[in-house]
C-alpha cells in the first residue's frame, strides 16, 4: 500500500488544523496509508510515495524545523525524484512558506509537485479546511493510480 506522509510544523495550531484536514481528505481514499508527523528523520521521507509539507510563514519564510528537515534530507542525499509533493500553511501577514517549500521540492529534490501550495490567513475557515481536504484527497488519488 503506498504511503502518503504529511509533515508539518505549527506555531499557533492553525497549520496543525490544516494538517488534520489534509489527512482527513487523504484517508477518504482507499488503498493509501496516511502518516501524520510533526517531526521526521530524512530517511523516513524516502519510503513515502508522496509527501505533503505544512509550515506557517514565520518572518517571511518556512519555519526552522521544516527548513532543517529539508536541509538534512539534502545533505543525506535522500532520493525523492519523481515522488509527489505538495504544500500548505497558515500565515499572519505574508504567506510565502508553502511557495518556498514547493520550490525546494521541485528544484532541489525533483519531485512532481501539485498546485502552488495552499496559504491560509490565520485559522482555516470551512472553505480553507475543504481546500486542505481536497489537497489530501487529490494527492492520495494520484499515488493510488500510479
């Protein structure tokens, strides 16, 4: 069964709410093992068929824990080429983190990225939560049909 890994960091709980909605959407697709992690070792990334990263925007960037995971994976030469990647995150005033993570997934790791990243101001409302559920479902459907 293919694994969809959702890795996130959350400062205020808003990105965590988004992560839970992503997982809920992914779990609606039969035949996918969905794993939610707050911290992950770089080698854990390699076994997943798809990875969705979530990070709030902090000082116009992704948070240090997510940046650390990506840097450690690059140093360890973790092979993610061809795997599916996507991003999401909350923000208070600027919202760049999902876009920056997406660029790293695509340009450094050669992942096949989906969308441009979901960025939600503060707490996700019903529409924002639905976007996150749809993201999880879309990624799960892609790895089931690979």
